[in-house]
C-alpha cells in the first residue's frame, strides 16, 4: 500500500488565488467564483495525494528551462505544482487562468517582490 502524499499550498499560490478570484468576479458572483475554485482545488488535491504524477509536465515552465513542474487544468484555471518523492510532498505553487502566460506571471511576481 502506498502512502498518500501531503499537499502544501505555498504563499505564492495563496496570492495567485486571490488574483484569480478578483479576475473571475468580473464575470460571476463572488460566491459562485469561490465555490467553483474550491471544487477545482478539492478535486486536484484528492487526486494528487494518491498519484501526483497523473497530470502532465508543465510545458510552459519547461520552455523557460524550468524542470520538475506539473500542471493540472480544469474549468478555465490551471494549477502548477512540484512533487518531492523523498518527503512524499506535493507543493502547489500557482493557480492561474488557462490562457495566462507563465513568463508574464513570473515577471509580475519578481517585480512585486
């Protein structure tokens, strides 16, 4: 029997989640946006705990020369995460719209911090 991986949400994830909520509130009520995002995050979390490699390698990160990140996409958002097999840990780094460019998000993050 395999041990379930723990899931850790980074500070960057929490900041990006706030930005996704802010953006999506332009198109739907806050309650609806939050409920949908909770559903997406719960679905993601339940799956990566048992099989963190079930989602694809993040191609945009790979094109930037950054290895080791995977991507989950559902309901117009994507979640970027990394897996640490030694610690049996999934670290969730980012949530963003599916059409958002990771390079632009990275630049925004660097400029803000």
